[in-house]
C-alpha cells in the first residue's frame, strides 16, 4: 500500500475510473449481443434501432479513451456489415 498522500489519492481515482470504464464496456457488449440477437431473429426494425444506439455508445467510448478508436471503428463496421446483409 502506498504511503504518500498523492499516491493514495491516485489509487482511489484509478479505482473509480476502472469501475466506470468496465461499466461502459459491459454496456456496449450487452447492446452488441442484443443487436446480434435481433439480426438472428431477422428483426430489421429493432436491429436498425440497436445499431444506432451501439454506434453512438462505441463512438462516445472512443472519444473518452475508454476503448481505442480503431476498435470503435472495427466494431461499428462489423455491425453495419451485418445490418446491411440483413436489409439486402
């Protein structure tokens, strides 16, 4: 355990940030699973709605450096590809 006051504060801050980041990543994964379930059920209306939500959350997470910008792009691209194959 750290003895220096500033180090103790940094540990607390890091714990809070880690919890927040984990929550956001978990939320994104949940929405991706819901989206893939909608694709599997061929529910294009729900899939379109979920895609917008997932895309927004992924881009926001990338903007806040929770996930890497390339991961955000890759995720959006893969989901868009699945959505387009359903609508085609």
